[in-house]
């Protein structure tokens, strides 16, 4: 596979899942007897074929880029999308080394999760609809990643948002789940508004110095033109990332998004979509490089999110909620990295996180499946013995997220901490320390989850207890593959200090440029051992607290209750933002603008027509004679006008 | 006779027709008044044709005669029907079209 061949095949990557989505969706909608046709086997085959095709082509792209020069890109223009005067936007895909990494893991993890879903959703009546949405999501995500300009990226950005909404509210007959879907959609709108403003700002700034384009290559080449507005533009774009990647203050939608089916949580709300914000910042790195203040804001928001989400994670008892807050927290780490300019480290964490978090979520799904929709860890316990495969894979992913070497999470998290330690002097050191503390917290809440759910005595009430069974192979095989990934993918980024050659960093070097770090290996060893120490102490505290004595479910008190209620941020938003907005809408927008202005105008026009009609109607008497009088009067009037006016 | 005299005569005849319609109530007088107005128009056609020295106006005069004959035929039929229904040819009370 050489580069020129791939230039003709790039379109397949997003279009294969799209085709799957359309085929399944149409067959499902057109089938005369709901549910009988298309058959489940057929749907499963089509649904998995699309992502698999994309994965194969993505591998081709990756290999082709590996053989080309380091700055080479693969570009394919499909058609001119928007054309207006000198301004035009092509529907074009472009793959550079950053994109290649993204499409590789998105399609790989995506394919595995599709396979897993065959088992997990096996008994659901919305089987075909589920796979249609899931394929559509993958297509949108790949458009987001592959789009060669900001507008096409935004198309994918909105597409994944739509699919996220559709899949969170997948079981829409449960009102709470439908509301969770709406919440995700609306909260994302706030962020997307900032994103759009950022695009506008970039475009208008570029217009001042001649013809403008929104192609990434053009933007990167004209970054100096953007310098005066770089901070504002970067912060506006980051607003979009805050919404999509669930950072403070817009993270509230992600925990609620757990209402969706668990494979959705794994694919969309852990591995791929929520990392789109990190990807976007990395993609626009030339802009963030020009705006050091924006970078500091990004990193500060990141560390705040990482810690707050970790604290909330301490007290959650729903297995998916713990993982959701863990995702929010890990996304915070990614933003610390990209904020500090260590884009490679951020993307590396995106990459490793996709494996171990997908593994954790799918493992949680397997547990929920085995326990017949039980999600409360207080009613689990001892699952390692009952579910050996799920349990083992979960433990591997747990070690990965805790940052125990040589699991994947250790390398990526350590690289983030190492990068931030060497940036911004004292402030970087503060961020590093907080990040280290956060890593300990991560290890604690994840260990708490593992010890309560997988060790000790089983506390599942009967009759579900007797029916606990290991999931079928179609679910456990993806788990095993992902667990292997959680163990292995870290070795792509072994730092030089440990005798590795950091392939991942070198691969991305032509995209981001060198993030120069001048420090002693000795310092690096010290920081590494501190990270491992933090992780181990987190695990140890959890061990002492939850393993030494049999687990007793107690009502949380004091600060724990506060954390269990997610710091009541939702309640705060409801009081401070939502209720005033609703009141404003009810009083001003509804009573005044809608009823008085809009309805008044429309009804007034109708009323005026009606009154005029009733006045004119009196002229129509039905008597021929009256009409003749009118005729005579009209003729006389015209004669007078003609003779007097001399027309 | 000059063209002016012909036009004056035509105007006089036309207004006799208009006056007839406005003041009489019988449907027959309506028809007769309409005939008068049509004939005044006919007179104008012929007078101007003579003034111009060609035959075009005569052609239209023949058309109008044919039209007037047809109109009288249809009009009389309507009056007959109207009389059968109302036992009267007075049109003042016909107001159904206003309802």
C-alpha cells in the first residue's frame, strides 16, 4: 500500500460504517413486519463489516504514512461542499500521522465494541436500530478525525453529538434515560456555540489579509495572521472541547450519559467521542502554541476536572458512574498535557485510555449482563471467582488505569506528569503535584470499585445470585483483546529514561514539533517512582479500607454524602441557571414575545383582513340595478378624470 | 352629416339606454336599453369607418349585430324562465346573488 493508492481509498474509512448504518436503518424502517426482517445475524454481519473495513483501510493509511516522508499527508477531495465567491470548502479528507493514530484505535476499538454488542444487545428489541446508530456514530467520528478543514470537522463533531444523544436515549420509553439524552445534547450545545464562534473569529481574522480558507494546512501556514486573536480563538475552541470532553463546568452530562447501553458508554463516552476535544486541541496545536495563556487555562481546567471528578468517584456506588467520573478525570489529564503543549503525551493518553477504559466499561457491561441489570457495587462482591474471564480482564485494565508499570496507563500518565513538570516553572510543579495526587486518587477509587465488586463475599440477593454466569465468548473475546491492549500498548511509548525509544513520540514528532525537555534522567526516575508510589498507596488505602474486613454497606455521612451527591453541582445548576432561564422563558419569551408580539401580529393581520372583508361585503347586494349604478358612477368618474386630467 | 354629428347622436342614444336601465324596472326595458347602447356603439364604428375611408369598422358593426341578436335571444329566454318562477318581470326583487 503506497501513499498514492491510499489517496483514492481514504473515503472508505468513514463511508463504510455509514453504508452499514444506512443499509441497516433502511431495512429496519422498511421491513413490513417489525423485528422479523432483517434478521439479527444479517444485522450483526453488516454492522461489524463496516468498522472492520475501515480498520483495514486505516492500517493501510498507517503503513503508507510510515513509508512516506515524515511530513507527508494523504489527501482526498471528494467534492466541493460549499462554494461562495472566493470562499470554498471542500468535502475533503486528510490523514497525517496524528490522524493515522486516531483512525487506527477508533476503528480497532470500534470494531471490538461492535462485536461485543452482538452479545450484549442480543435480546434487545431495538437490535437493528442500535447497530444503525452505532455505525452512524463511527462514521461521524471518522469524519471528525479525517476532515481536512474546520467545518468538516465540525460536521463530524455535531454528528457524534447527535449519535451520542440517540444512543443515550436509546431506551427512550424510560423517561429518565430520555432526559439524560436531552441533557447531553443541550449541555453540548453550550460548548458547540463557543466552537462555532471560534471558527467565525478565525475566519474573519484570516479574511482581513486576503482570501481565506479553513483547511488545516492553510491555518497552520497562516498561524501568524491569527496571532493577535490567538488567545480568544483558542479559548473559544476550547469551550467546544469543554462540552464535548466533559470538563468543568460542562462535565455534568457525562455521568448521566451512563443511561445508554454499556457498549455505548465504552465506545462513545470513554474511548472515542469524549476524546474529540483533546484531538481538536492537538489538531489546532499551532493556534494553542501562540496562546500560552489559553494553554494555562486548558491545563488548569484539566487538573481541576481531574481532581473534582476523582473526589466524586470516591463515593459512587453505581459501577458505571464510577467509571464515568473516572473518564471525566482521565480526560482532565489529557487536557493538562495538551494545555502544557505536550500534545504527543495527551494523544498517547487518549490512545492508552481508549484501550483500558473500553475494557473496563465492557467488563462492567459483562458484570451487569451476568447479574441481570444489577449496577450497584454494594450488591456485587466476589465476582472474580464467578466471572473469571471478565474479572481477570477487569483487573488488568484496573492496573493499567492505576498506573502500575508495565501497564499502558503508567507510561502515558507518567509522560503527562513528566511534561507538565518541565513546563511553566513553579506553576508546572504545582500542576505536577496535583496531578500526582490525582493519580493516587484514581488508584484509590478504582481499587475501591475492584475490591468491593470483585473480591470478598458475594452479596447479590437471590434469585439473581444463583443465575450469575460468565458472558458468552462473543463478549469475552473483545474483553481479552482489550485487556491485552491495556497491557501492551504502553510499550509504544517507553520513555528514553527506561531504555525505550518512545516510538509514539517519534511518530508524532513531525506533526507537533519537538516539545523540548531538558532534564536529568535521575529526576525522571524520581518522578516515576513517586507516581508508582502514589498509585500503590492509593491501592493500599483502598485495600485497608475495603478488604481487611467484610464490606458493610453504610449510608455515607458528611463529606462522603456530599461527594456521593456529586457535590450537588446539578442542583446548583438547576437553582442558579436552569430555573431562572425557565422563568425568563415562561414570563418574557412566552407571555410577552410569543403571545403578544408574534401571535398578536399574526392574529392582527387575520383580523384586519376579516374586518376589511365584512366592510366590502355590504357592496354586494345581489341587485342588478345596484350594480348598474356602480357601473354608471364608475364610468362617469372615469370620464371626469379623463376630461379634467387630460390623460 | 359630419363625424361630429354622428358621434353626438351616438352619445345621446347611449345615454338614453343608460337612463332606461336606471329608471325602468321591467326586464324587457333592460333588454331594449341594452340594444340601444349596442346600437350607439355600432353607429360609432360605422361613423369612424366612414371618416377613415375604409371598411374595417363595418366588419365590427356586423359582429356586434350578430352578438346583439344572440344576446337578445338568451336574454328573452332568461326573462321567460324568470317569469315562470316569479309571475313577474320586475327585476328589483331579484337579490339571490347577494346571499
